[in-house]
C-alpha cells in the first residue's frame, strides 16, 4: 500500500469520529468525510453491491481525487469500506477520476481515468487523461504496472487529448468493452468505444454517438445498456444552454434511447430526454443485479449550487438506487423494491378533500416514502410543503392548467442566492397526477406517474422542521399513503 493511500485511510477513520451521530442520512450513501461526487465502479462482486465514488477526504469541496468505497447487500443499508484508490502514481498523480468496475475470474477489475497535470520546464502545462486498471479483492486494489492501458493517442483525429475520461467497462462473451467520454474539437461531446481480450491491451472501434453541437461541449460519465430490448446511452453533458424546461444551463444528464448499428458501432437515436429534472442530480451509473434488474445511482449534488452547511465535515451524497425499465419509448425509474423492507408505521388516507391548506394526523417527518395520488378535478394548483415549520419549508407544486411540476426550496432556510427552483412539464391527464416523494433528512426525490419522470433536490433545513402540509387552489380529492423508512 502506498503512503498516499495509507494516509487517506487513517484520516477518514480519525475524522469520521468527529461527525455527530445522526447527522448523516440513514439510507443514502454519503461522504465518509470530506467531499464526494460522481459514483464510480457501481458493480456486483461476490454477491454484494459495491459503490465507489470520487473522493477528497481532506476537504469539503472538490480537490485531489481518490476513490471512496462502500458496499451493500440490498442497496439500502451500506457498509463503509476503506479508501480504495489514491493518486500515487506518475500517470494519476493529479487525480484518480471516474470509472467503473466488473467482476472477472473472481477478481474485481476497476477501470478509471488517471490525470497527469504538470508544469513543464519551459513553463507550459502538460495535461493528459488516460485510462487505467486496478485489480483487487473487494477491499484492496493493485494498479497494473502497464498503466495507462488506453491513451488519447488512440483517438480519432480532431479529438481532444485532454478531455478523455470516465470509462464504463463491461464483458460480452470473452471480450471486454469500454465506452469513454471524449470531446471533439468541432462537434462537442462524443462517446468512443474500445475492445480488449484481457483488459490490458485495447483497440479503438469507433464513435458511438456525438453531440453534433446540440448537447454540450463535453460528454462525461457514459453508460451503455440494453433495457427491455432498447439501447440506452446515459451521458452527462457539460456547458449546455437551457432549452425550455427540458434542459437547463450548465451540467445536465441525458438519456438517448434507440437501436444499435453493430457493424458501424453507431447508436441510432429515437429519443433524447433529460434523466432527472431536479436541482441536484449528475453522473448516473448502472449495474445489473443477479435477477437481471438494471439499477441506477447518481450523485445528488450540483456543481454550480454548493449548499452543504459550513459546519459539516462531509459533503456529497448519492441518490437512492433506482430500478429502470423502458415502456412506450420512455425510461422509467423508481426506488429499488428493497426499500419496502424498511417500511414502518403506515398511515393512509383515502379520498380526502383539500381546499386551501390542510394537515393530516400522522403525515409528518423527514425519513419517509409517501405517495399522493390526486384525482381529476376542477382546480388550478396543488402543492405539498415539506420540511415545514413556522418559518421554513420546501414545496412541490403541480399546476394543473399548465401541466407543470415545480420543486422550490426558496424558503428552505438557505441564506445563499443560488438557484432554488426548477420545473418540468408532465403528461396531461385532466388534473390527475401521482407523486411519490422519498425523503431522507436532506434529500427530496420525486417520482411522477409511477416513475415516468423524476426530480431530485437537496435541502438542508433544520431537522426540527418536519411538518408536511397540503395546499390547493380549488377543491382536490386525493389518496395519501405514507411509510416511515427506518434503518
């Protein structure tokens, strides 16, 4: 073990003891100490689910990237493991950036981006991002002596030699494949495909898809999967411009659904859509379970709106893992079914009327899974205020006339003038809508109409604010089912 890795492991143990008990969320992966961002290496290894992530144990803002590590048997209860990778080699000394993992012959293979960023003798800057391999046993990992295994020299002409990162590795038959985020000098983001017999020696196959100057300047964190017979490419584009309510400025997440031209290694597009419409969602990655479910997890935080409280010694958490399916050309996502094993204290109301503001006995808290099903009716607006007290609240708002759902944390207690509100269009159903709201202290994950759309955001309202209030303009009839989630 290198001294850099050993130092990180000791530090995370020491500082984690200083974090107050109960401060962290209960069923979401979060930073052990310091900072985390993109999920990495989300994989099934020896019957357990492993999740790595971009990690700087020493700071609560992004710094020198390591790989943090957690594992779970059911996606809900997570065990913290020691730091897995540290920037301790000539090719990754300025960061072990994002990547993925796969099990092979009893070993856990990690594929990640190594960053070299140094000032040369002539004063110029040398920046290179290359793809590297580390192999381990679920706790300890050894980097290959032959690293890096893929360099930007293999990319086609016109590709950036500096923006080349976030490999997603998988196995088909006897071959390894990897797609990697890249950038074209002329057309913006692109995803490139490589193939290998041994995960050490790789050949370039082609460009699977590219931005065409429509969807951002760089495509990060790709995933390339078949779901219910359709090919789905997940990407996280940077530097986008807002497009109505579909895409916002800055870093977005998009899924491209279609078919695949195997001979030419090209994605044939059918649909390009946002994955999540909330304020805090980026860099999703998936795995396949033993029972063939496709599960997605993402970083639940924003690059542009850092709102972690200043007194926290940790920053960053992940979404709840979500089951994916494709129906009628749309990617659906819902919390993993394992969450139901932690339900307690069911509270249910059927066909209740809301006209103005109303509270219901037993409907409160900050760690719950609640579904609100609104009947059709002659009303203008319906809203649910969450994490509420006499001063603070965040609101989920449905405009039945405009068919929009909005999440707004303006009054959540933040004193920073950041982006507080985001909206999305939803399917017109004559005022009928189904809202599933999952909260875990600071996170609000909303799944609309059985997972047809999702909206993920953070709040850091004081935990004493735990009231839930329902509001309407006009008479609304709804059904409410709420479970506490207890770990």
